[in-house]
C-alpha cells in the first residue's frame, strides 16, 4: 500500500526501503520501522547507523517487556506460530535496554502507546517478564 500511496500522491521524497543496506548508505529525516525491527538479526548495527543518520525514528508493532532477570536484560527470541504452517523467529526487546540505545545517542522518547491493531497473547511469557506489550513509540533527536 505504501507504493500505491507514493505513486498516487506523487511523494518524491518518500523512500520505501526493502533492503536494510539502504539505511546504512543514506541519511533520512524520518525512519519508520513498521512492525519489522524484531525480525532483523543485526538490529543493533542497524540502529547504530540509524541513530547517526536520522533525527526521528518511529517503531510500530514492536514487542517490549520489563524484567529484573539478568538473563533477559537485552532481549528474548521467540517462535511466532500464529501463521502456521509458516514459523518465524523474532525478538522481544527489554524496554530499558532498547530505549537506552536511543538515550545514549541523545534521543528523547516523545511517544509510547500500546499498539491495538493485533491482539497478542503473552500468557506463555508472563512468568518470566513483566509489563509485556505490543507497542508503538517515537524517538526524536534533541
């Protein structure tokens, strides 16, 4: 749908990225990770580059949690099985650790809200993590 919107409204400065390498090679005013960062294996390298090359980063549909368990201080990898027979693996991010990436690069969190587009059942994780939710959030460089 984004390609259709770009064409229909002639948005010349709207760049739709299909290859992550494009982010490494260019600067952008605004980067939107639409429910995808959790599927990127080298997300830390990508975020390092993005925080150097943009002023505004938005994430939607991203799994965040809190945990005092030292083993879960960074992230957990989960098996996504709600679209059988396809099985995907993705990251759930420790909120404090994930947000620190941006804080250390002089970004402010200006918006965070639960994403209500898809109901997510976290019952399997509640014994290990606290305050887990499917989130949208926006960072802007100071």
